[in-house]
């Protein structure tokens, strides 16, 4: 679960664990308080309930503590959103097109693949669109997901620091063969990536121009 494969993976995992941690502590505190009050103020000990009229310090405490916790969680979420949204200059542009039931990935010279080949250590910008219904481009190891919506382009970026391949899925149920949209993202070092790109360009009769030297 916790393999760091993109610049956001560690941050998003930390945010997730912080929120789960805070929620667990609050749950535990509430349960302990509840059990304590149930026993302490049980009917046999306290046959006549007393009405309590306000308590300013207590009210300030239970307003300020949750406010600080929630603002903290909001801030972590906002920072993560910024990391995901701000696309670095010079990222390698790739177009991802969704349709029932396949992803296709188009490179700057028109090479089209159904597996997403990317250079490692380099920012990659994906423009996502759909030809039919709503789909969603999801790369769990990178902790990113973006919807593919007809008539609208969405952007996503990532950079991976490993030579590896990871799962790509459609995360928006799009019909009977939704699961056919599983594919892979393959990250290669710059030499392997360029030689793959060159071979793919030749095979699909496209003009080859190195992607990496052009964009960096
Ligand atoms: Cu789909």
C-alpha cells in the first residue's frame, strides 16, 4: 500500500494517516467519556437529574479544539491539492483518451499506444478526455485520479522516480466491460524511453523527434 512512486504519494499517505489518527483519537476519547458518564451518572446513584446552565470555558474549549483540528486537516488537504494541481513547466505532454472500453495514449508526434509509456524522473502532463461516457484515469501507486468527461479536458501530472510499471484503471463505472480498461504505466529511463519512442514512431510511420531533449 505505501510504495512511494510519485511526488504526491508520501504526502497523501501522511495526510490520510493523520486524518485517520485524529479520527481514531476523537472516537476513543468520546467512547471513554461516554462509558464514564454512563457509569458515573447511572440512575441508582443519581435518581434526580440536575440541569446545568452553560459553561463558558468548556464551550470555548470544545469550539476551539475541533476548529484547530479541522483547519489543520483542511490545510493538509489544500497543500496536497496544490501539489497535484500545479503542473511544472516543460512536462512531457501526452493525451489520454477514454472510450468504452479502452484507454489510448497519444504522444506529441501522433504515436498512439494502449499502454502509457513514460520517462522516469521527468514530469509528465496528461490531458484527459472522453469520447463517450464518463471515465476516470486512476493510477493508484501515484495517488492520482482524474475524471474523463465528454466535451471537457482535464489535466493531470506526475513524475515517477522508479523504473517500474504500475496499474492504471478506470475508476468510474462506465458499462459492462469497465474492467477491460485496466492497463499499465511503464516508466523507463531516458535512453530506453527514447529508443522505445523512436521504434514506435517508425512502426506507426510518424516523424521521430526526441521528446526529452526538446522539453527539458
Ligand atoms: Cu471507463
